[in-house]
């Protein structure tokens, strides 16, 4: 096999310019796909962290059975009571791999500075648990002023455009109004502890974050609509969901559990769009690689027709001829992938050095353009391109093998 | 012992609507250890005949037996094995693989056969030594003269210890001195290893080196013309035995080609063609 590989390699080097063009086509294609894959990997990772920690979704969210379907119509009925909150929290946190289980309430209403009012959407969170969920991610969304804290339950965090619209800055006061679960309008004073950037134009003019107790007071309830669970390992999300669902059901709690990616519509949609772009680019590159290899191997077959006839006359079987050309195609794919990997490393290093940034649509602040080094993707892509080049070479290789020996020997 | 048996072999080529009868009923037997030249003008069917004997082409009609095997009954793979193990080829244009050295070119048939590299190298070196190219084993074809390339081709043809070596106009691209040298090498190997050599040529100057001459014309083996006088070439006359079906019909008897050096014809009941003095 090695001797045939050596022959295949020498044949590739026979027409250096043509082989070089093909190798470059494969290498550039490889680098384009792998860099884009590295970029999307980083983006997915960022979006995942943003959903789990930034949006405060945690890894799992437990709802009372029916909440997602009918909760808006009859919230009282589909919210967890105080005792249920305690029971669920205990059952969940008893499991190893669970960092915490914390109640949250989502609500909306009207916020006013005393003169002007506008709508708001808010998340009521337990400040200490929220800090745990945010973790290091909090550094990416700094708050001007102070964050939520247990001592000042009426303190709120207000998104920057909303604060700007109401002319409220940190340390200023306002009023929030929202309907209680009983249907009465309730109003409470707030103190703007901090102003933050949600990172999205769509939410920067309406989001607020309240402490959980304050949100309950505004809704005049001791209940909650969800319990957020943070895990140690994101990879175990699916497994933990099954386990917790079984455990809670057997404890007599009718509930449903959603994972972070099921709740983060932005993540799902963004990922769907990026996956589609990746597939599109991948297909274009694959077509280029296949066409380049088919062209190169087709030319090689044409130029070496007489040699093919000679090898057949010397006793090489049709399968042997096919294998020889397929091997050359495969080698082109392998060498192209290696050059592509080297190109990938160079571009990756340059990106890391210059740290470019860009502002995606709908995002209020520039984000760094980061490319992950995904070794697994590089290896898989190499294998994919080698196989593809091999398959692309089989078409001309089969043609070569089928040639009539006499005609091949007479070819000039 | 008969190595090649051809019975009523016909070969037609289709050029558009025109049918070219390249071979028109060839009966020929060649014996182990013979040194045979197929002689005739261009277009007489020499190459076609060699292609059929070499099992790289199929006859339109007739039976061909090589080393006791009916070639027609073989699959493509078996034919490849037959070519690899039984037949060696020397081509007019040398047909060496340009990216391989002389040694690697000679090793090629053994590698196709699956011989271990060490053994293949030893055999190839021996054959290159036989053709006097020990100093050129690492040279690529482009760095060698035509004569040297043809000697590499001969070494390659012999490396698998074949029963038969076929050479299609092996001297056509060589000057006359080199051509004589190539024929001498082939003749020496033929005598030393009793390998059957069949080569085609239209170079009359080489015919005095052959043991047996088969003359082709218009796709038939004929006994007419100078070579068919059948005189021993080593003594200035040609030593030929042929069978030509049309001629046979004319003579009213079946004739068989056979070698002249004491060989016994396998077919044919007469030595009539040798009345031309073949055994002088």
C-alpha cells in the first residue's frame, strides 16, 4: 500500500501547478469552513451563556403543569404555592450536580417617574441566587450604580433606554403599577438602584429587574410561576430534566420542565439561522472541492491514458487503476486539508492578536469577533474532505479503469 | 511444447460504418523457447496479432490458447493475472512510468503481483544487471537514452520470469546500432532462460537475428516474398514456417507454422512449407 501511496504522491507532484491550484482550492475551502465553524462555535457558546446566565434562565425551569398553556388566563391556579416552592427547592437541590433552585416571577406593568409613564416587562429574582446564576457573566453587562440586594427590596435595575426615556438615573425614585393576581391595580414606589444595558435594542427600552419579594408584593401573592434550576454541567441538562421530572412527579407535584434552549427563543432562532448559513457555505465549498478534484483527476486520466494502458498490460487490474487514482484524489484532499489547517491556525492567531469587534444587528454594543479553535471540527472536516476528494476522484478513476487497453496504449 | 495456439483468428475494427478486417483467419502455433519475429509492412496486422497474443485484445472470431489457457473464457481479472504472471511486454515507445526510477519501473510487475518489496528489489536488480544497467537504477526515464529506456523495459518484461515476452516494434525508436544491441540482448536472454520472445518489426536489418520469421500481409500469414523463402537467416536466408489459410486452400492442404530448430509441429500433417529449404 505504501508503495502505491508513494506512486500516487509522485503523480500528484507531476503537474505541480495544477496540483497546487487544486490544493489551494481545498485548503482555502477548508480554512473558510473551519474558521466559520470556529466563529459559530464561539457564537453558540456566547448565546448559550447569555441565555443561561444573562437571561437568568438557568439550565432548567420548572413550571406547574398547565402554566405554559393556560397560566396567563388563570395565573393563581397555575402558580406554585409557598409550600410547593419550598418542597420543590429541597427535592431539587438534594440532587448532586444541582447548584441551586430559585423562584422567579415574570411580570409586566407601567412604570412612571411621576410625570411620564410607560410599559415595562420585569423579572423578579432572588438577588443572591441571581448573582450566583450570573456568575462571571455579570462582567459583560456592567450596571451603572448598584445591583439588586436583599436589604433594599424596592430597589430595581432598569434598562438604559427605559431609564433614559423616564429621565431616571441610579438613585432616583419612581413608581411601578401592575395588576395583582386578584385583578386589582397595585402601585409601589421604586428606587432605581442601577441602570444596565440588556445588549439588545429590542429590550433596552422596557426591561426591569426586581427583587423576588418586591415582585410578589406588586402582584400581591406568595406564589411564583417558575423555579429556575442551575446545574454544574450544561451537558447534563437533558439527563437532569428526566431525573427531576420523575422525582417531582413521584413526589406528587404535577409539573413540566423546560430546558434553557427551549425557553430561549433567541438562541434557537439564531442558531437555526447560523446553522443554515454554515450549511450553505459548506455546500459551496464542497462543490468547489469536488469540482477541483474531478477536474484535476480528469486531466490526469487524460494525460496518463497511455500509462494506464501500460499498467493494465503489466497486469494491474481495473480495481487497481481505480484505487490508484482514488488514492491520488484522497491524497489531494489530505494535503489540502493539512494546508487548510495551517491556514486556519494562522488566521486564528491573527484574529486573537488584533481582537476585532463588530456590532451585530439589534445589539447595542460592539462584540468581539472571536474564533474558537475546535480541534474536533478540524479533524472531522479533514476526514470529510479526504473522503469527498476520494469520491470525486472515483468518477475519473472508474473511467480510467474502463478504458480499452489497446486504445489506451495507442493514445498520444 | 506449444505456448501459443491460434485457430482461425479474425479481428475486425469498426471505423464508423466501415469494417476493417485487421486479421483474416490466422492459424499459428508458437513453441516454448522460440525467438519469433512477426514481419510485415505497416498495416499488415502485426500489432493486432501481438495484442491478441498478449491478451490485451479480444479476437472477433477464433480460438486463442496461451500456456494451455483458453483466453476467451477468462474474466478480465484472470486475464490481468495471466498478463502479469505469464507475459512480459516491451513497447515501441518504452512506456516507462516517468515518476519512477529504473529500479522502481522494473519492480512494478512484481508489486502488482504483490511480491514483498525486498524480494522484488532483488529480482529487479538482477534483471537490470542482466541488461547492463546497474549504474542507472536510480535514474528516472527522462534522464536515460532511448536504448537505456528500452533495456529497462526489457528488464521489466522479464522480472516476473514470464513464459513469453512480447515486443511490439521494440527497435522502432532506436538507431540501428542500439536496435541491434536490443535484439542481441533479447536473443541472449531467450537462449539463456528459454523464454519465448515474439516481436514485431518492419526493419529487415534485424531479421538475420531471429530464429523464426512469420510474415504478415493484409491480415494474413503468407509465405510469399523474400522471407518466405524459408532460408535460415543465420546463413543469409530466412528460416520461416507459416500457415496461411487462403494459401492453404490454394494448395489444398492444411499447413501449420512451426519452428525450424528441430521443433515438431503440433498441427498440420505436412512439412511441405519447409520444402523452401528452411533447414538448410
